[in-house]
C-alpha cells in the first residue's frame, strides 16, 4: 500500500500553489495531469508556460485539450507557436480547442506583438482554416498587423481572400480621399498580394466583389478581372455594362477592350460603345442605341453632344412633336428653320450654336438664320455680312493672287483696311485675312472679318471663320 496518494489539485489551486500544480503535471495519472492543467489556466503564471507546452505531446487527448485551454487563457507571444502547432493535433477536439485559442484568443490579444506573431505563424504553415480569421485581421487597429495579415493570406494562396482584400483596399483609398490619411504599407501589400492571387482561380471571388454595394470595390474587381484570360471573364464584364454607376460601366467596357472582345451590333454593343463614350460607333447598333444616346446627352459637354446628335442622325432618328431633343437635333443638323419654328426652345438651341458651335462656318450660317427670323445678335461676328462675302471669295474660283486682290478691295471699300496709309494684310493659312499690319509694325485683328469669343471678362479671342484657327487674344 503506497505511503502517498495523488496530489490534491483542488487544495493546490485554492492555495495558488503554482509550483505544486506544475509538479502535478508530471503525475502518472492522466486525470491528475488534466486537472492540474485546468487549474493552472486561471492563474496565468508565466512559470507554467514551458511545462504546459511540454505536455502538448502527451499521449492522452484530454491532457492535450486541457493544456491548450491553459495556454489560451495565458495568451501572449510565448504561447503562439505551441498553439499554432496544436492546430494539427491528431485529436479532433484538441484541434477545435486550438482553433478557438488561435483564431478567437490570440488574433484578438491586447498585445500587438502577439497578434502579429500569430498572423506570421499562420502564414508560415499556410493554414487554410485561417483565411476567414485573417481577412478580419486585415482591419486590425495596428498597421503592422494588417500588413502581416495580407502577407499571410498571400502565402496561404487561397483566392477566396481576394474579395476581402479589395474591400480593405477600397476602404484605405476612401479614407485617404476623405482625411488625407491612409496606410500606404497596407495598400502596397494588398496590391502585391492581388498580383499573385488574381489568376483564373480568383474569378469567382472577383465576380462576388463585382456585386458589392461599394462602387469603388466593383471597379477594382473589374480592373483585376479584365487582366485574367479565362473563358467566363468576358461574360462577367458584359453583365456590368448596365451597372447603375457610369464608372463601373466604363471600367467594364475598358476591360472588354483589353480582352480584345468584339461588340455585337445590338443593345449590348450599344452599351459597350456608350460606356466608352464612343457615341458615333454606338450608332452601329441601330435603333437600340437611341435610348442610351438620349439619356447621355445632358451629361456630356458640347462637343460630345454634337457627336451624340450625329450618331442619332446616322441611325435615322427624328424627334416627334414637342420632344425636348428636337431643338438640339435640328440645330446640330443646321436645319435652322425647323429649329427656330419651335419657338423659345429652338431659339435657345441656335443661340447655343452661336456661342459654342464646333465650326465657325456653322456659326455664321446660324447667325444668318437668326437675323432672317428677326433675332439679330451682336455675337459671334461684328459684321456677318462682310464675313460671308469674304468666305465666298475664298471658296470661289480663281488664283490665290486674284482672291487676295478681291479681298483687299472688299476690305478697303468697307474701310476696315487702308492700303493708302501703308497697311498690309497678314493672311491665314487658308488664304483668309486675319490681321492688318500698321506701317510701324503694330498688328491688329481685322475684327469685322473674324469670329470672336469672350475669353475672359477682360479679353476677347478672335478666330478665322474659314478654317477655325485661333488668331489672337486682345485685352478689352
């Protein structure tokens, strides 16, 4: 009969006898070792760490589970490697306990070194089960931990992490725009990780990101997806050509363009060309492009509006009744009578041509139509009648010398040029008169022969009405 019985674990625990409990870890009875490990857990004494770690190789699964619980309760950098190693324990319950310890305890430890050490260890063993916890850790308060989480996910190589990486990257960039502060280290790490992970295996994750509520996330996913040569990539990008966000539509179209995708001559093709703002090419889709072109008209500048109107004309679309686009269409086509007949809306459309029309010949034609309708304007020509005569001479038959002589005679007769006073003419490259040169070398625009725009409140820019070339700007 033995002189001494098993150690009284309850009594040792009540006395907080750490040394006694550590000694009990070596007792031959597994139940005693298990109880001793459990008793050490709430004490969290650093002296117990190494003895507990030594028992992670114990043959009894209950002991190993208790040791894992005790180390998890202790926390800190010293327990990281042992607990991460325990993720591969041969016992399922022990592995479950280790998962709880690593993913829920160590990754949220108050000590940043512990969190970072845990992340690094998980990346080193390429733990597949760590992907979801590590994606959460990418939002850690400490930058170095976030960078480590990104690098660990890259090392694990699981493409499902791509969606979360793009979300975090969009968050960082949005924070930079809003506050001027962001983590460049995190952005660089995510960019490098995405370069590695975004292959054909990442297509499902990128497609998931393309459905995210945040337009920035969708756009990033589209840009990444367009770099992947996979069969289903084009279909995914085509599906985004009708996204509510214009930036997403444009990014999708550009992605398709990079893939060498050929747009069909239907609604999808029209969506593609409109997304790229290639308005005239959208007309290849025929009448299906009309609603897209009309809805885009008010969202673009004057030059693009002219292209949209040209595309509508190419399709053969004509406005009906009091269609609000009627005035713009007739004005763009130079059908001034139809335009002016619409009343105020038509007058405004022609007036817009006078101010911003892409061609000065078109502006002259509009000016003459307005004058005929009793709507004279003092812009964009001081003498539209004289400009018309000058253009008729330039466009007419005859040698250059004959045309120059006719133009000089016209200007002299209208007293806008005085050859007797020694003035000479500086001709535009198209043979139209632009400047008169005084005997002292001073150059002045022939204002009566040119078109003009108010460049600033204190200056006017003059243009050649024949070739649209900007001639000079003078102060007023």
